[in-house]
């Protein structure tokens, strides 16, 4: 009996092992991530901005998100992307594993937080009340100051009335007490006004925060497939965002004694993309990603005899002859493809990498950063056009010392440590090319201009002609304690009629150059305290019956 039981047990053992195998296999298939049903949603990893490239009107933002992946298929949602993200520019990648790949990426729009309308209404009412109190306090201070000025200007006694010493003393004491009381009241009101302004600033800040908290956001949804476990996968994102840009600014500091010019260029960055750039590497690029990089295709230019447009019935007849297929009017329907952003290329642009990591908040406030600076030697000369302005203008003509073009932008001008004016580079200046900088008016160089002679006479024995003689004088006086170079310009009349003759008598002998357009140029060197006189003289002759325009 025992042997029979033992044999039966041994015969059933293979069946038990096979059953266990099927149960384990079924369980493993049930828990496999590749099983049918919805994809697993992984916890959201945080994204960190690594680098920002700022263009003139857009920014390229590069982010990273670190996460761990297990073998299987996943859906990962990453929020916090700005509303200004251009969906078509989003590029996503993954590194850290050869077995992980991205199957699909989509972008969804969400709200960060529902706006607290009741709270904002209370804050707005509080802001209105504070503005009224601030206005009232400001008016009170203005009224106090007016009262003090009135007391100071108003005489205490009628005219032609002799006041006693006691009356004068009494009025002085009254005036002192009254003004002192007014000043104390003004000081208290001013202190209250400062507190009101601080409260208003706090309320405005809270209103702004409430508004920001209800702004739209974008969420990037990434579908992943991994053939193996990846403990340290790095997901990368790059995208273009509107609401950002940079523009150049320049600073010129000229030394009139040494003739040196310090040229500094700056970049002013503004951004309101919807996300702050904190502790990131920032590059500035002159590329224009919104402009296509291909040469435009020119179309043939056809001309033909004018033919009037067909009438409505003629168009119907013509369309009926096309077997029911309507003809498309290209003036009414133009199919345009999407304009794709262009990646910055060093062959066609310049990139400036700002040193270190910096913060640029999404508040559209200017962030100014130095780009480059060089000291160069240049000719600093004076220019004057006495006929139009009796002033000597100091000018410099520096050349672009950098190996990249200077784009158009505003420029602050300093001379000998003093601010002179706000100017601008109006057009792109290529490397090595020059541009003119006005350094203001120098009062130490006096310029005078006057008409010393003008008369009219007749000439000719039989056919009378009219002759007009003009003579002008320019007087230059250098009051500086050093020599200067100065360019003086004037104009001579140029005849456009063969009947009108112009005879130039001065300048003569090569003392000045005269262009075909009649522009005179004196190139002078003047010593300290030197005075020079320049003469312009010419004679105009024309028939008496001819009416001439353009003469003074």
C-alpha cells in the first residue's frame, strides 16, 4: 500500500510543476507594463533652465529634467512651461540610455490657479481709497507751501505807514510761529504720505501676484518607451518663446586732449515670457530666427496688353466649359506654409556669451550687461558752418574696432568726463568702417559770420545786364590754451542756366577746396589765442529782363 501511494505521488509531480509554471507566467504577464490598458503615469520630474539664447524678438530656452525609468511604456507630464511657448518650435530628446526613446510629444494649455475674484475686488477698492488719501495729502502739502510763500511775500503794514519797533517785533514773532506751525504740519503730512505710498505699493504688488497666479500655463506630455531600467535619464527640451529680446546700446567717452575714445557696447535684455530665468547661462545672438535663411525666389515679370476683366456671366460661361471643375482665382486664395524658425548659424550671425550665470525676471524690466569695450585713437576735430550756425561743433570719427558689426542703437556721449548728449548709431557699422560722433559745442572757439558787401549794378553798352556782388566774412577766434583743427564749410551759388554767370573771386589761390556743387571747405589749424578771417566773394551776372531765384 505504501508503495502504491509513493508511485502515485511521483506520477503527479510533473503535472504540479507544469501548473505552477503556467500560474507564474500568467501573473507576470498581468503585471507587465506592456500589457493592454492605459499607460502608466509617472511622477512629474522638475525642469531646470540650463541655457537661454536671446534674439532680437524671441528667445530659445533649453531645459533639462532628470528622472528614472523602468522597463516599459510611460506617459510623463511636465508643467511650468510658459504661455508664450511656440508649440511648433518644441524639440524634445532623451539621453543617458540607449534603450529609451520618445514616441510622441504634445502640448496642452492649463491654468496655474483659479483667480480669487473677491480678493482682487477688495484689493482694488483698497487701492482706490489709498490713491484718494495720497492725492489729498499731496494737495495739503501744496496748500501749506503756498500759504508759507504768501506770508513771506505779503507786507504786514500798509504803504507809507511807519511801524514802531514793537509792531515789527510782534509781526516777526507772529510770522515765525505761523511758519513754524505750517512746517510742522507739512512734515507730519509728508510722513503720512510716505506711509500711504508704501501701503499702495504693497497693495499693487499683491494685485499683481493675484493676476499672475491665474495666468495660463502650458504642460508638455511626453510618451516614452524604455527597453530596460534607466536610473538616471536626462530629458532635454528646447523651444522658442515670444516676449523676449535684446537690443544694443553704446557709450562713447572721448578725451579732447589725448584724442582717445573709449567705445563700449552693452546689451539690454527684456523678457516677459512668463517664466523667470534664474541662475542660467545667457547668450545673445544677432541671428533672426523669424526670418527665413533661403534666398527668395524671384518670379518672371510679364507685361501684356490691357484686357478688361470678364463679366460675371462670362466667368460663368467659362467655368461651365471646364466640365464642372471650378477655376481657382489666385487673388482670392493664396495657400501659405508655416514660417519655421531658423537656428542661429555662426556663418551669418554673431553670438555673445555673457559671463557667469545671471537672473533675468519675467517682468519686462531692462537688464543691462556689458558686451565689449576698447580704447581707440581717432581724430577729434571741430566743424562749423557759419552761414547756418555760428558755433563750433566738436566731432570724432572713430572706426569700429571690433571684429563684428555694430548694429543700430542708442548711444550716450561723454566728453572729458562730462555727459554731452544722447545720440545713436543709425545704421550698421561694419568692422573697420568709420562713423561720426558729435561731441557738442565748444564755447572756447568763437565763430562770427557777416555780410560785408552786397550791391547791384548794370553792365554792357547795348544790352544791359544786371551784376550783383556779394562778399561775406567769417572770423574764427581760438580761446583755448592749445591748438585745434577746424573744418569750415560755406556755399557758393551754382548756375543752372547758361544766361546766369557766376564769377568766384574768393576763396582763391588754393586756400580752400570747392566742389562741383559749390561747397567750400577750409581745413585749418589754429594755434592758441589765434584769430583768422576767411573771405567769400563772388559776382553774379544775368540779363536784366531775367528773373533769378535763389539769390539772397
